[in-house]
């Protein structure tokens, strides 16, 4: 189904970096009805899947003249590569260009210094690949209402979007939702491993863990109840779940572990910004 918000996006969209996250965004734009002839992609390592999009009208690795005026530059390169890549991208940016970055730990000030433009800093996560991501974004004061609406439409093509006014929150956002899928995948890994230790065949333990995590996530998604209430609904007093939660919820259990986990990821995001 076409996304009417995307269909209202005008001008050329230049995507810098077509890896997993950039590629997921590109897929979302095309699925949502964005005209492929208005999309250009810059990446030194174009995958066969991205190459195939050229036949639909997507322009690959254009020079400045071929790209023409760029309304929105979406920067999806690795943060470590930004200084080098950003200097080359600056040639595509005019005083009318908005720059939307999905790079972890890269501040609005850094983006303005390297690329210029009216900057939106955003942090998506990998469920964007199936249209179930969540992105948090913050806009520089120079971003117009129209530019923010375009950024919102482009980001919303892969899931939901939340906007904040305080850029300092982005480090914690990165720690919770940007890195969060890895924590969930680790839970599935370790749940399966514990099942094997308890005597289950490996294939069965893996399937039980995978389907339990996936199903519970979908229940959480569809339910209007708080996570705590859903947890309580599974827990009978004196039962097996209560015994397990007694371990997970003790003083050195999951709560303390998650606080330390988010703190470590937040600190690293802050370090990347330096």
C-alpha cells in the first residue's frame, strides 16, 4: 500500500550509504510509493540488490552535476567513515538542503560542520528492515516545518517515529532502542542455551526460545496493557514462573544488569561524539 505522506515528498532524495539500515530505508521508500526516479544512492560498494533498483529508475553513484539540486541528503554511513565521506557529500548540499543523519553518536554540530545544511539527527533500529522499527529524531533550529515533515515521512517509512527537543537524550535513545534489538536477540540465544543445559534437544530449545521471544514481542505490540501487567498475567503465585522471576528480579538480577547495560551503551555513544 502506498504511503500518501511519502507521495507528497518533493525534490531529489540522496541516500549516502546503502548498507543494512540505509537499504532498509530505501526499500521502505519504494514500497511506500516514493518515485524511484527521484532517489539517488551513493555507496562505494553497491550490492546486487541495490544495483537492480537502477532498472526501476534509482540513480547510482551520481556526480554533483548528474544528481542536480538535492532537497534531502540522508546520511547512513558508518560513524567512523563520516569525516571522510561527509567532506565529499558537502558538494551536494546547498542552503536549501536538509541533512538527515542516522549515524550513532554523530552530533548536529558535527554534521553542520562537515556537511552543512539543515540537520535532523535520527536513531532508527534494525526492525526497520521489516517495517517495524522505531526512530527517535531531533531537529536543529534551522530545520523548517516543511523539512521536518519530509524527514518524518522518510523515517516513518520503516516504522514509528518519535521527536525530541533535547539532543542530549539521543545517547540514551541509542542505548535503549538503537542497540536494543541486540539485547533481545541475546535473550533468545541464552534462553535456548539454558534450555539445552536443562536437557532439551538443541533444535527444540532453539525453536522454543525463538518463538517465545517473537510471540511475546508481538503480544506486547498488540496489547494495550503495560509490560508489567502482561508479566503478572503469566505469573501464578508459587508457580514455576514466579520461581524463575525470583532469580531475574533479585538485587543483582535483570534490573541491575539492564541499568548497567544502558549506561555502558550511553557512555559509548557519548564517546563517539567526541
